[in-house]
C-alpha cells in the first residue's frame, strides 16, 4: 500500500509518477497545478498582478518539441542542440562570417553617432557591439518563432535547468508587468531569449537601456536601444576599456597545449618569451604586452590558437561557449579592420557522441584529472585534461577528444 501513497504525495508537490511519462494529458494537468501552486506565489511576491499572470499563462501548454527536456518519469536528457557545442569548424562557416561582417559594416555606417556615444560611455567598442547583435539576431532580422511563456513555462517545469528557467519565467512576467513588452506578446528563441539582443528576461530587467533618449528601453524595435543595451550588458560583465578581445597566435611545437584556461593566465610578454607569436606576423600592441593573456585552443592542436584577454571572458558572460566568444571577436575584427580568415585552418576531428565523451571524462576523473564535469562537452578543462593524460602516457598531446582517448578512458 506504500506505492499509491507515494504517488499521491508526488502529485501534490507537482512531481510525476513514472506512468505519467506516457500520459501527456496527466502531465499537462500537473503543469497547470504547478503554475498555480508554485509559480503564482513567487510571481505575486515580486509584484506581478493576477491579471498579468492569467493573460500570460492562462492558455499556455507544454511544448514537447523543445530540446533538453526531462519529462516526468524520465531521467536521460537528449543531446544539446546548440551550434556552440558542435564541431569547431562548422561554427565558423565562411559565408556566415562574411554575411555577419557585411551586415555589421552597414550598421556601423547607419549608427555611427550612436555607436561612438555608447563606446565613450561604456568602453565597449562599436564593432564588438555589432558583432554580438549580428550573431544574436542578424541585426534584428531573425524571426522569433516561439511564444516566450510557452518556452519558459515548459523549460521551467521539465528541463535540465528547471530552477534557472523558473526564475526566468517569473522575470518574463515582470517584464510584462512593467510595460516593457511589445504589443502582441512576447516572442522568443527556443531557449526563451527576447528581443534583438536576445536577452533572457532577467537581463531585460537588469540591462535594457534607453539609447535613443525617448525614455524607454525598447530592445524589440529600437536599434539604438539594442546597441546601448548590448554595451551595457558587456560593461557590467567585466569588459575592460582599452583592451582587445584577443589575438590569433602560433604556438611553438614544444609548448604544452595543457596550458589553456582562464586560470593559467600570464602577461602577454611572458607568452612572447615562451615563443608565442601573432599569426599575422605583427607584434603584440605595446599597451597589451603587460596585460594578462590566456591560451584558448577550441580544437586543441587541430585548429587555430588564440591568446585572449579578460574581454574574451566578458563575451562568454553573454554565451558560455568559447566558440561564441571567438565568433564575436573575429566578426568584430572583420567589421572594424577588414580581417580575413584565421591563418590556421580547422583540421579534421573525430565525430564523437556526447555519451562517449562523457564516458571518457569519467575515466579522466578517475585518474585525478579535472574535466569540469562529465557532460559530454569538450570545454577547456576537458581539453587540457586530455592533454595532460596524453603527455603522462607518452602520447602526442592534442588536447581534444578522439576515438583513441574514448577507447582508452571510457568508464
């Protein structure tokens, strides 16, 4: 008689019994009860009116087609679909890079005065602002196909990051309550990001900025407000005035690829003394040489290498992917300086599924290496852990997952 009691208790707190995984109607009922019993009290405490709550969520249903969901009664999330977590070479499609740069140059001419004023106020260069804008919404032309409350409600109720999305759902209600939403309702990306800067709702509340002087921060229709808002976000997340984002470099063959990471920085002049040079053959700018630089190898030894500044990590506050930050920095260089492709190409890498990479990470952890988790994603900790293992076992260090590493390490 214990099982029925436990099932009833689970339903009362908004959790599903395993059988509910096959009964979407029952899960939808749980979702409605969860909205009322969990979300409404939090939203009310944060100043959301009942009228706003009902208008936004009264007709919302779960969207079962979104990625990274964990429906009640299941435990294994599907693979991450974001391009930022795929093969490095594919992310830097030449046609996409050039389209973003061309659009940025057009916007630079159109908004020269606004960009200059915003750069003076925040220290964030105009070409970096434009590169973020281009990546996020193709300068406001990318369609937002989703109902934001459907996305945020679904992900808050049954995603791999439910607490995060619950907070963002309440923040979206506050956006509407504050009168910041555009007419016709909130449209979003599949992850719930809003407007031309693709801010999450909490960032709209915290960082949306009036750039055209009309007294409103409108990131949906105002290009000046979009520019100001992106700059404000980056400035508040650590952008260092006067420094670049980073430089493509060439490493000496003897330099360990396991020196990568934001916790292994040293003055750029020291990297120079170790034999690191800019890929374009020019010297590092004199004002950068005393500043801290960090090695980034997004494909290990299979692709270009970079020395980046703290501003690279400010870009990662916008999106946590190394590839995203590199894309923005590189497109910014194309916009402002006419930069061409990376001097070092992207070499071939083994195609591995996330499960295999996660098994390899567990094997590295068992040997005492820090991989930053076992999530199947090859972040900098995993890359350098591979390099250290390869060095310790007499293998040629590549600092990137491959079939050999998976076969030797999988747990």
